[in-house]
C-alpha cells in the first residue's frame, strides 16, 4: 500500500460526535484568546455566557435530547441574566448620581457582590428605573419580569444549577438540588430564558445607554450656557 495512503488512514480525523476529543488546532492565530483588561465589564461577560448558552441550546435542539446538557444550559443563561442585571444596575446608579440622587457606591458594591438572588436584583433595577425613566421604561417589561420571577423560584441563590447538592435550611446540611426526577419542556424553558437574557443584555442596556448619552449632552450644554460645573463623567 502506498505510504501516503497509509498516512491518510492513520491520521486523526475530526468527528463532531466524538466529545472525548477536541478538534484539531486551526492555526496559531486562531488559537489566541484575549482575556481581561481595563475595558472588560459584567456586560461583556454576560454576552459570553449568553452566547455559550445559545450554542449549547441550539446543539440540544438540533441533535436531540441529551439529559447531560439542560442543567449546564440553565446555568449559562441564569448567569448571563445575573450579570446583565448587575451591569444595568450599575449604569442606572451612575445616571442617578449624575442627576444628584444619592446612591452610595460602597453600599451598591456590597449589595452587588453579595447578592445572587434574581428577584432582589430585578427589584433594585426596577427601583432605579422608576426614578430615571417615564413609563413604559420605568420598569422591566412584564414578559421579562415574569421570566425573572420564575427563574428566581427555580434558583433563588444561584446554586441550583451549579451543583447536585446545595445547602439546605437551618440544620439540614446538604440537600439534593433536584430531589425528584421530573420531565420538563426544556425547549420552552430555554427559549424563555434566551429571550429574557437578550432583552436585559441588548434591550435594557440600550435604553440606559441612550439615556446616559442624553444626560451627557444635556449637562455639557448646561455647563457651557451657565458656566457652571455640573456632573458629566460616568463611572460604573
């Protein structure tokens, strides 16, 4: 047999169904990832988790049921939602401070670094929106809010989709995160999470970004007209 043919037979082939092996390296350039830096924020990470969830969910939908994937997919979307809420809260707080409203940075940092409860984060975001925006942008839209309430019931503390066992109530120790086996319409669940995550990532953040830009223009014109120092810079 020709040596070249032998080499071809023995060469490892990429099999998309073989999850025990990763694909061949494409090139040195394509193998580089850029992490961190001064510009990285929670909204960047939210997009990463959202895209990871979408890739996994699309794979699950296209290739058929695989019961190993739903819990990690729930987690990707849940974490994307948590990060998007936290970024929006920080931006809304910065807008409020620019308007002269007291939002102590230390208190906000403490809240955001210790709270993983979706309901608490959504409530804080709605409070800030209510002081910044006229209706209907003065709170999270009803459909997204309904999904956030449902998600909070599924995973109140951000632990349910990370482990098989979680801390129970007082004196209980560790308990099963999913004690009873059940069948769920995962396709419906993941589409609901997908829509809510994108709304928070692109919709709410877009509205807030536009508001912040309008604020900046207003205060710049005010400063120029009245020769006073009004707040202009944002730090969030």
